[in-house]
C-alpha cells in the first residue's frame, strides 16, 4: 500500500490554518476564547505554523466536563488553538484515512452518518432472519497507543506528522498507554480508523456481506444462526489478538423479527420504531422545552430550533403517532412559529379591537367567491392535534432559505 508523505508542510500552510480557524470557530464566534484568538489572527496562525513545523506546538490541557445524553460520559474539550490544529491536521489526513474505510463504515465520514447507517441496517433486517450485534467494552478508553501508531505508520510516512500524532495521542491516558479522549476531533477519526482492520476481517476473511459498523457498534446479519455463532468466536479472537480489545459480555444473537436496538432505533422487518431510551429522551426534552417557553426562559425562535433538532433525530423512525401523543399530552403550543393563515390572523385582530371601534376600521374578512370551496381551516402549530416541530419552521429561519 502506498503511504502518504510530505503532509506536514501542507498542514502548516497559512491557507490551511486559516480555513481550520473558520471551521473551529463555526457557531462559537461569540466566545471569549475565539474572540481573543481572532484579535491577532494572522500573528497566531503564523506562530502556530512555525511551532508545528518545529514540533513544538503545545497539545493536551483538556477541560473536563460530564454529559448525560445519551448516557453519562466524561468529555475532554481541547483549548481553541488546539482545536484549530486538530482541524488543520484532519483536513489533510482525513482523505488518507478514508481510503482505508469500507462502504459500510458510517461514523465520522462525509456522506455517511447515523441516518445512513440506520437505513442500511433496515435493508439487511428485511432480508435476513438472524442478526449478531456486538460492541466493544469501554472502547475509547481501551485503545492501545502502540497498536494505533503501528496502524498509522501503515498509512503515513511523514515522520514529523507521525511524531505529532504521538504527541496528540500521548497527551491523554485512561490507563497506562491506552485511551483516546472523547470530544476531540482527532480522537473521533482515529478511533473510527482503528477498527478498519476489523471491517476487512469480517468482509474479506469471514465473507459476511451483510455488515454495518457505526464506531464501535457493529452488526452482522445472516440466514444461518450457526454461521453467526462461528463469526462471534472468530471476531472475539481477532479483537483480542490483533487490536487488543474486548467485546462486551452480552452480545445479541437473535431473530430479526424480535427487533434489534441500533443507534436509537428498534429495527423490525418492514418498520423502524424508536427504542425505549429515545422515546423517554424525546418526551423529557420536549416537556422541558415547553416549560421554558411558557416561563419565558427561551424565545420562540430558540424553542423552534431546539424542537426541530429533537424531532430530526426521531424522524427516521415510524414515530409520528408517538410524537403527536407527546405534544398532545404536554399541550405544547408554539403559536407564531409558522406563517399564519390570513383568515385566522384577521380574526384575531378583529377580536382585539376596542368595543367602540367602527366596523369600517376593523379588518374585513375575505369574501368567498361563488362556486369556490371554502379555504382551509387554520390550526395552531404544535397544539393537541399535534403538528410536528419540523413543520413549525418560521419562513425567515436561516435553515429554510434556499
């Protein structure tokens, strides 16, 4: 295999560093850290390029905090200059790592992602009787540094770049010489790349075509249950001997008709439902959003954006009835978030006029022309009948502009 070289100079080039700053600053321009960096942008980028080429750019010094969705995890957030450096490295290295990936690997890849993985899994569920679902115990914290470096040396021959990777990876340890920090851009790509030998083993050695992996969650489908039992033993041995990893104790081997949890969904032949955790999360967060809107803690625009994000996560499942039941139960109303119908707006204005105001000053109702059916009745957005938050987008919202 041909290895990539002479990448470090391109990583440290001014154009790449400036592009990396824009990527790292996206959505964070108001933070003090970003403003301080942007105040002397040219100077800081020039020093960053010099330090990268000299092997002296500082890495590490993570800020730690906990998140609880979808489960409790400790996030290690790098400082803003280090995040710029991560983007600069991956702008050049991501295409090289991409060449090691198979089609059915879906994490941290352009044009892939969670929804594509669920869609692909649905195809296999519909055509196979049995599935074997596995994941790796404490994956990010278990990745051995030396084995990762050996794999990187198979793809890169630039010694400066390999030394930078060693410093980045070595800046964090969950146990001696093991672990990648969750929350780092380089960690996501390196962790996804680390399992590429497993992908090749399952597809090429075990010859299992029905296979999908999203980071450390992976599934094999087959019509013969004994084949899957043999696969599980050989995969377990491969992970232990080649990648120094351990499967979780309770792998799932079952019939597809009984359903399979995968990336927040529960997949059955012919349909996709939300799993129990996703239903609880959606209901809890929509309830909290409705309460914050009612108490004036968030604006209608902010409510719309967050509700749209929540609903986008569950839209790929057959969940319309569930979403409507949540909205009906919580009585969440977001009036004004979608373009109102003129008839309803005029009626509201008419009711709000003072009692003594003349009829001529009141807005007139549009008259129905003979032979035409009456116009559609209006329904407030997100009321008990349950229009989705996705449908409640404002006409001037940036996401709706074409």
